[in-house]
C-alpha cells in the first residue's frame, strides 16, 4: 500500500488541525511577530518609497521633456549670426534648432531692498518655440517690448500678480517691465542662480522677454547667443558636439554639451540616481535583519515544539508538511510586515513626492507606484523571511519522531582558555553565566550584536549627512567665501574699476577675481571647468587646502581640486593643457602646482597676475568680491541698481540662508525618520532576543530565585547579557555607520559636489545613546516576566 | 524545633472546583532530624515542602521556622530566608548548564553568610575530582550530587529534598542517600525528604504520611537502616 499523508486523507474538512495549530502559534507569538514584521515593514516601506518616487520623478520628467520638447544638446557663444543656422541643421543627426538670446541682469523688485537676479531668455514673437516650450501657468505670453513672462516659482516667492511691474538693468539700461504671465519649463525644473548653491526663488528667476526686445537689449540683432537642439534617433551625440564646437568656435563658442551637463537636468538626475541607489542599498539591510530575527525566533519555537513535532510525525505527518508548517508561520509574519510596509510606503511615497514637487518645479506629478513594485517588494520580503525560517523548518522536518519526543540533550559547555581566565578574574557566578552563554552561542550572539549594530549604524549614517553639510557650509561660507557679496560685471573690467566700487556707499573692502570657462586636458582625459583667478593673499574669496588653511595658487602654476586632479589622472608637477573658452580661445600649458580639498564643483585656480601675463593683457577682473557695511546696505543696493556695467550682484548671506534652510528642512525630517527606524530595529532585535533568552533560561533563572537570589540579581543575568551584547554592538555599529557613511559619501559625489566624510563624535554618541536606551527598555519589558515566574511550576517540569 | 505548622491550609482553585492540597495540617519537625514525608501523588507533600521552603504561600494557617513566621513574610523576606537558611534538592537537579560543578556551588557560597568552601562541599559528596566539569559532562547521579553539594555548601539549617532519587537508578540513588545521611550526621543539618518510594522511610528518624492533604500518621523509626540496605 502506498502511504498517504493524513492531510490528503482528510481533505474533506475545510480547516486542518495543523492549520489551527498554526493560527494559535501565531496568536501566541503576536508581539514577537509584530516586532519582526515592523522591521520588515521598514524595508518594504523604504523600497516602495524609493521606487515609487523614482518612478514618479522619472515618469514625470520623461513626460514633461517629451511634451515640452526639452532640447538634447545645448551650446552657448558670444554672438552667432542667424545665417549660421542652416549649417547647424546640416550636421547629421540634428533634427531641429531653437536659437535664443539670453543674458543675466540685475533686477530691482518692489518691496525688496536686496538686488535680485534674472536670467532673461528671448521668446519668439510669432509662434511657440520649437524646443524648450514653456508651459503657461497664468496670464498670457509677452508681446510688447516691456512685457515679460516669469517662472511661477519666482512669481510666487515674490508675491507677484499678473500686471505687476519691476525694474531690470538690461545691458546697462534701466527698464520697467510688466508681468503678463507665469510659466514653467522643462529647462528649469531645478533653478539655480549663478554662484548659488541652492535654489533661491526670491532672489533668482527666469524671465522670458519678446525676441525683438531681447535682441535690442542685448545688442543681438540678427544673432543669438544660445542654441538648443534636438537630435534624431540615430544621431551620435558626441559627433554632433564635435561638429558644433568647430562650427561655433569663431563666434566665441563655450563648448556644446548634452543634457547630462544641463544644470537642471543633472541635478534632477543626481536626485533620481540617489533614489535608485537608496532602493537598492537600504531595504536589503532591513530584510536581512528580519530574516535573522525570524530565524532566531523560529529555531526557538522548533526547540520548544520538539515533543509536538515528534507527535505529529508519529501521527503520520510528512517531513514536507512539518517543514511547510513552520515556513507558513514565517510567511504569516511576512504578510503582516508586507501589509504594514505597503500602507506606510504608499503614504510615505506620496508625501515625499509632494515634497519633491515643491523642491523641483514640475507643472504636474505623475504619481503611481506600479504594481510590479508592490509585487517585487512583497516577493523580496517573503523570500528573505522564508530564507530566515528555512534552517529551523528543516531542523523540524529532519527530527526523527522517537528522538523528538525525548527532551533535547543539555547544552554542552566545555573548559576553555577563556574559562581559566574568567576563573582568575574572580568574577561573580552570574557574570560567568552571562559570559559563557555569549561564548557558547557565538554566532547567535554575534548576529544579535550585528542587528543592534545596524540600528546604531542607521542613526550614524543619517546624521552623517547633516555633519557633512555643516562642514560644507563652514568651508564654503566661513573659510572659502567670506565676502558679503559678489559683484558681477557684464564684461571684464580693468582693475582700476575697484576704486570706483570702493567709493560706493557701504563698500568696506573690494577684491578682484576672474572666471573663465576652460577645458583642461591631460593625456587622453579632459574636463570642462570654471577657472578662477585671484590675487595672492586674497582675503574674501580663498582656496582652502586639505589642512583647512588658505592656500594661494603658486605663481607660474595651476592649483586643482583633488577631485579634478583625480579625474584628469594628473598629479602635482604634471603639465596640463588649458584651453580658454573665453576671449581669444587661447591654449596654454600650465604646471599643476598644488591640490586643494574642495566640496563644491571642480575647482581650478591660478594667480590673477600670472593669468593676465599669460593672456598678454593689462590686469582685469570679471567679478569683484566686496565686504559691506550692513547699515548702508539699502543705499548700496540703490546705487548698484543704477550702475550700468553690472550684470549681477550675489548676496552671499542670502545664498547661505537658502542653502541652510533647504538643508535643515530635509535633515530634520531624515534624521527623525532614521531615528525611528533605529528604534524599531533595536526593539525588534533586543525584544526578541531577550524573549528567547527568557524562554531558554526560565529554569536556570528560577533555580537562582530558589537559591535565594533576589529578583534584581536574577534579572541582572537577563539584562546583563542583552546589554553586554548591545554595548559590544556599539563599536561595530560605529564602524558599520562610518562604512555606510563612506559609501553614501561616495555614491552622492558628482561633478557638482562632494559630500565629505565627516564623522562627528557627538553623532556617534547620540546614536549609541538612542540604541542603548531602546535596548534597555526592550529588555525591561521582558524582565517583567521574571516577576511573574511561577517557581514551583518551572522546577517541577522536566526540561 | 525547626518547623512548626498550625492549621496550614492550601487551596488551589482550578476552574470551578477547589482542591485542598493541604487541609489544616499541624506538624512539628525537629532539630537535626531526618524526616521522610511519604504519600501518593496529589497527597500534598510537595505543596507542604514548597511552603516550608518559602517557595509558595499558604492560603491560611501559620508556619514558623524557629521564631520566624513564614506565613507573615512578603516575597522579599522569603527570598532572604531561602538565601540564609534553606537548601533545596530537586528531582531534576536544576543545575546551571553554563557553570561548572564548582561554579554551580559557588553560586551559593558567593551569597551565603557562612558557607563552606565550594571544593570541600563537592569533596563531601565524592566529586572532588570533577570540580571543573560541566553538567553535560556528568552522569545523572553526579549531577544530583553536585546539586546536593550546592545545597549544603551554605551550611543550611534545613535541607529540603523533593524526590531526590526520583530520576536515578537504584545504585546511584543509594549513593545520593548516603550523602544525605552523612550531611545529616556530620553537619547536623535537619533534612526533610519527600518521596513516594516507601523503601526510603527505613533510613528516617521519623516518617510522616500524608493523604488527601491531611496527616495520616507520624511514626518514629526505632531502628534505622543504612541506605545501602534499603530495598529499592
């Protein structure tokens, strides 16, 4: 006769007895199960949030770019005649072009004493632009010479209504302009002013002006200075860029570039990439911890259920059914986790997407978490949980019924070198119990510590961001940029103009600086940078070396940021080629005379006199850095707004304020989220591990109570072990946190900025404090069980 | 007199029925005596031992240990009482598996007011050569002897033994009883042994029989036999 399992035999009844056992087990374990499910839920929620936001941003961007025909290639030049356009269209792969006139101008806004900056862009009179089509959000497009359309964010930040007026200093002429409409554009999803670190919608805006008016204002009749291009599907972008460069060279071309270097798109891409890497780095940590917790709890259950397993087998249940029974129990925990995580993740993704929509200027947000993302996270959660439970389930399946119904052999302890050491140290027996138990189950102890370490690491790696940004702010504003404002000139001015600046009201100090777009080449590698020139001993804008001290670019050489040198593969002493995109587009060789630590941008620096000498000209400047007497600020703004040679004024304090505001908003939220996550992990690990300790040691602890040990002394064993593991976990957590921080700092590094690896001792202390306190609370919850222990009952039962 | 009980009653409420585990028990146990409490399963002997040992509370009645009224004491006081005066021996040894034989004994000598040396206690039970062995490395008889060493090491005034030979074969059981007898005679510890093994009564000074929570009889042994002569 073929043996048939009881399950197949009794298929008639709806609920099997073994299933009822499953439900009852689950009911009994609900608190432990919930603790695990919550950790799992964190993983699911983060995965959903990151993936949901990733898809939302990616879909929205794609739709926006397509609908509004965002250009694929951009090129800027001094002045290009429109007659060149047919040659551009002849370049293989070029589909359409959108020539524009653009320029920066100082704005004088009503009710605002500080000067603001506007990027003016020409808007075709007759038809819509072919590329980079703005979406009109209110009002109408500008037609008359004094009409403009501004970005919605700029209008909102300044409280502008349609019909409001403001003044602009357009190429030396003060002009009154009227707002006829507000718009958004795929070009300016992320709008950042010149020299700014963060968007400042109050102080910087995009302004569309009728083409004819722009041509008149910037002296560009029959010409353009910026071109957007779209490419055909078969185009090779690099070839197009090369052809454009040679075509625009005679017209002061600043180098053609693709979307990857378009400011708004590259910020957005960096953000989307971060979300993507977050989806793949963070959730696995949670899944691993919950797998470990499930494994820990399941092995304990299997140990406790030994006799029952033997009985079930004796009754004829197959190994597979037993194995499935325990896997199902783990699955139920996983389902609870998936349910909580999905709900939380959906809410969080939606909330975060709105936060992003505020930070980035999208006209709409295509928000949907695709079904496959839910399916994937649910699958990942189930898979890891089952993997965690597999070992215990297999042990249950492999137990021979006759052996299973006998009590398990007592745990084996053996004399080791450590024991002799402990003997010599005259430790209390209860202390020895704690130490031996940790040593007896080294893997379990190590994993418990590792789980708690992960919690510490989570706090550290989140606070690392704020520490790093504090360092960036300090270095940028207190060490490097110490000027109150940067005065931008429309074109390079002789140094003698500094005297005029110093004569303005409120200007206490003024120093010259030059900025040049340049391509640096070393061997096969090249990099487009902004080359800065400043005098030796400059006090207001300085280059800071790795040692935190100001360094001057040595005369006769070029100073590079470490990251730039690394990207060029060049070292101090190497000779690099510098091609200037400005002026006569000269090419010079320069020796790398030093390296500097830089967090923002790819810096390259020379001494201003050395540069003028190379370029064979009298001393010049394109920017002046000034220190302002606060009391005369209004007077200064007043006179600057009337000064024709200025193209802009950047107030560093406002820059800093905008930067700090944005950072603080994000940091506070992120820190809170990670602290909660750390607490949840700690509760999950510490509570479960203490529960298991309690269950395994009930007899031992009861023995101690009978021998006359007080409750406090007995709970000392339980708390001692849990807290010792938690304390051991701290240095591991610090290392892990430092390592994750380093990984994050690496993955967040782009051409735009570096996040320095700053590890502040206070952040480590805070992380440990949170985790240790949470561990203690978790263990104290379990400790109450010692108080309720029935001594007689425990001692009467055979283990 | 070591123990005196007066109308000692213990009622367990199981569901709707009430079980009188002890029903107005009056008993006196004397200094230096080895008493055996005999009775069938459910006769109340374990309950009596647990109350005498301060592990359980009485429902009514009184218990005195010398001048100390146990029935008037709170949990903290009972812990102190167990720590200072009582040694326990159980059927299932209840050793701490993570501590060696010597360390299990030290568990007690570290906290007791007037203990003997852990090594000496183990020497007394014939385990002087297995001091550093862990419970898992010892046989059942050896483990029970470690439990006895742990119980006597604090030089307790009373030793309460709940089925001390219950899990052992006759040969090792006899060894364990020899140790109890020796402790009783050399240190003068009062010993109360509860068992359902009627053979053991032959080595007692007095035999107390319990049935249905009441004392059925108290007999004094005129002639005591040595453990090795006990018919198992």
